[in-house]
C-alpha cells in the first residue's frame, strides 16, 4: 500500500468480497470498511475470471475518469 501512496495513487480501504450468484456464477463487491458497497462486478462464469475482474479494477480504477451522461449538473 505504501508503494501506491508514493506513486500518487490514493489508497482505498476496504475489501473485495466474492460470492456465487443465483445462476452458479461468481460476482464481486468492493465493500468499504464501514460496510457500504462501493461497486459490484458483473457475473463471471468461473472464480478465476472473477478474480481477474478484481485485478482489472485494481489496475484501472485509479486512472478512471467520470463520463457523466445524466444530463444533470452536480449542484443540488
């Protein structure tokens, strides 16, 4: 984690939770330390594919931009 901070990437506390879905596939959730679900992965056919999905999020999320297509401003 210290390496990520030095690289200018904010550390995100939390954990990835893997579970089986109703169709026998696998899903992951990124859960904050306070229990709030921050993100949910799509269904994956195997656990290996699910873990690969987690690793993809870990690698790419720090560089992700926001593509706001809502048509609404951020003001309340």
